[in-house]
């Protein structure tokens, strides 16, 4: 089935025009192409906008789409599978409704032309690799071919090969993901993230591995996992439920001192050796005493939870959560410890709530926020 026909099915689902057979076919296609999840998510958001409900805006998008289809040499009848002359006035009106939805969706799709799915060059790479991404300010859920489910937090990316599950179950994570892994003792589930590698058989856990963060965290909810640190391949760390492994991303180098002085200057020679000592800690998960929920995984339930974290750490998480850029210009307030929960608050409401704990001012210009005394 072509991509154009897929989007028609997807459009009919949004407008309520799809039959039970078409919905079943659409679900099968989505499961067969998990790499489409990112585009689907964004297009569902687009459908909720005025363009999807305002007849004038919808018609404009429809006409714009027909023009683009002509430029791309895509036949209108090829997409709908029917000839316009053989359709009655009432059926043509119904067909316009869901094809107009397709027009809006595909127009939005062109707006997201940077997506690898519709970029020819990236499609060539994608012949062997599936990639699922979430932009800042959004989250997504995907079911892998083996039945395992992964939730991706904002600004994250999950990649795996097309033959995932046939011989191995290997994935690579950049960012944060919550994994509920289907048990298969014969094929361990392997996750490569930042400076760690995680091996599991079947369990639920969270991995936070943003490249720009100071630490990589693995939080185990149930089952057990085996973690290997990149520069300590012979050490296997086994986590038990309610434990969190914290690995420092910075690499500490050992200095070698040559006590023989330089003959010219008389100074002692000092040389940095490529000996790396990674700081590792195992902590307990942070539970909310009110309802016993785990703070580390509440983002899956659309809650931004922070427990005794510095203002600078909270700001980084808010940047991803709200798709903004935050600059704290006063170092005196960066280290203030904070505890709280944001769920339905806007970025402005969140900042006003933080002002009750910290005395600061802020200016917002577009998606950039500057914080100062």
C-alpha cells in the first residue's frame, strides 16, 4: 500500500468515515511501520487545530494540496481509488470531507518535510534502521515487533534494525524512555544508552540518558536488569526493584607525576593518563508519600515531578517539557533545591509557582525565557 493511500485511511479515521475493516487495516499498517509514529502524532495535533474544523481554512488547505499533488505528479483519482465523474453529489461531498482531511494532513506533512520518513536520502538509510523520535514538548508510545512497549519522553530518539526480534532485540536510546519488555529468555533485550548498556529478559524500567545531562539514570520498577558501564565492561551491576543506578557522564582522568625535573625549567613533569574513573551510585527510587507513585516515571502519566532537585536541573527538564529555552543569569539561585509537580500548568503558570519558593524575575520572548533576580 502506498503512503498516499495510508494517509487517506488515516484521514477517514479522524473524520469518522472509516469502516471497521479500514480501521483494522490501518492498525496493521501502523504496527508494521512504527517509524511512522512521529509523523502520525504531529498530524493528529494538526487535526485538532482550527484548520481541521474551519471550513474555509480546510478548503484552502484542500486546494493548496491539490496544487501540490499536481506538482508532484500524483493523481487525485489514484489516491481515492475512484473516478470523480462516477460519484454522485452526496457521495462527492462525503468524499471531499475526508479527502479534505487528507489534504490538511498532507499539507502538514509537507510542513514537516525534515522528517526522515519523507526525506529520500534518509529513507535509503531507513531501509535497515527504524527510528522513532519525539520533539521537545511532546511524548509518544510505540509497540515494538516483539510486543514490548516503549514510551519516549520529549526530545528522545529510539532506533533499531528492521530485523529486530528475529535473532536479537537490540535498541539504541538517546534521551528518556520507559520500557515494558516482553519476556523472552532466548533473546535478551539490549539497550545501548549514553555510557551504559542494559540487558533484560522481561521487566519494566526507565532509562534517562540525554547527552547533555551530567548523569545517566536507570530506574527499575519490577524484575531485574543487568547494567554494564562503557569503560568497565567486566563489571556487571544487577539492579533490584525500586533501585536506581546513577552513572556520571563526565570522565575523570588520573594525573601521572614524573618526579624528575625538566632540565631547562626545573619544573616537575605532569601528564594526564587516559585512565578513566566513572562515578557510579545505586540509590532508592523517590516515592510520593501521598500516593506511593514513583517520581522517576511520572512523566509517562503527563506529570513533571521533581524531588529535591536544583533550580538549574529543573530548568533543563522544563525546557524539554514545554519546548522552551531557559537561561538563569543569576548563579546564586541556580543551586536552590526544589520539590514539586507540574501537570496541566502552562510554562507561565509553572514559573509563577516556582516564584513562591525562589525570589526571581523573568522575561519571555518567544520560546526564550531569561531568569534573574
